[in-house]
């Protein structure tokens, strides 16, 4: 089942927006899709780090 999506408005420095545009084009994603991929990867890494700290 797909997760419900919510809209979030963010402000980015122009340099980050330019990088995001290039990266999302290279990866054949929308800017939103690229942001989601990056945030999900960060979230998963942090969850793994938390599990390691508990072990």
C-alpha cells in the first residue's frame, strides 16, 4: 500500500536548487522525487546508526 503524500514548501539556496536540478535530471527523477530519495536514504542510515548504538 502506498503511503499518503503531503506537500511541504521549502526554501533552498540557489546553489542547492541548481545542484538538485542537475542531479534529478541525471537520475531521471523530479526534484521532489530526488529530495524524497535523499531524505529516505538519510532516514534509513540514521535508523541503522541508532540500532548499532543500542547493540
